[in-house]
């Protein structure tokens, strides 16, 4: 069974037993943060600041960039602002994550929250340890800001939550 389908087939345990989805989601978050940090460290170690390495010519390049702001480099140099926002966001996501953990009708939202938490933690680690976020993925075929794996987790997480909310609304309307 594909890994993605296994995620949705796990059932929650009876009260008092370990919450299997909480364990799975925690492992997923740790794994995604680890992948994010590995990619960032590999880029820093192998590509000079401002340097570029084509992965798929004309489509995708790795570019070593330091981002002192948020998405698209807005609010440059406001590290403490972003640290506070990250802590508050993690608290809010954690609340909803806890609410959804035993409701099989909200698995998509739960997965989206896990991805968003991983992305937030990945960029938060950079801000706390370096004062900036390492960005590296450059889409060569379109004028689009350079981003990192954590940003991708955040984006996919938001999309999954939006789809989950839409599907939940459709279920309730029936």
C-alpha cells in the first residue's frame, strides 16, 4: 500500500492507549524538518553564497541565498518579529492539530497541519541559529522567488487544509 494511503488508513486507538496518529504525525514532522535541514546544510556546504547549480537545465536550479525576511524577502531584518510569529503560529497549529488527531474525517487537515508545522519549525531553526533562512530552489522557467523545502511544506500544507475544509463542507451539506 502506498505510504500516502497508509496515513489515511491508520485508525485511532481506544481511550487511554497511545494515539497512533499523533505518533505518525510527530515522526512525519521530525522527518520533514530533518530533510529541510539536510538540504540547507548541503547547499551551504557545496554552493557559494549567490552561486547557482542547474539541476534540470531550464527548469530548476539550486541557488544559495540568504533570506533575512519572510516570503519573497518581505520585512527584511525583522528576525524577532518572525520568531514571535512562528511561536504563536505553532501554538495555534498545535491546538488544531490536537483537535483533529482522533477525527478520521479531518485526516487531510491533520496532514496539512503537520506539513505546516514542519515548515514553520524548519525556517524557525534557521532564524534562531543563523539570523536568516537559507533558500535554494529557483524555478528557471518563470520569474518566481527562490524558496526552500520548508516553504514547500508550508505551501502544500495550506493547500491540503483548504481541500480538507472544502471536502468537510461538502460532507456536512449532504
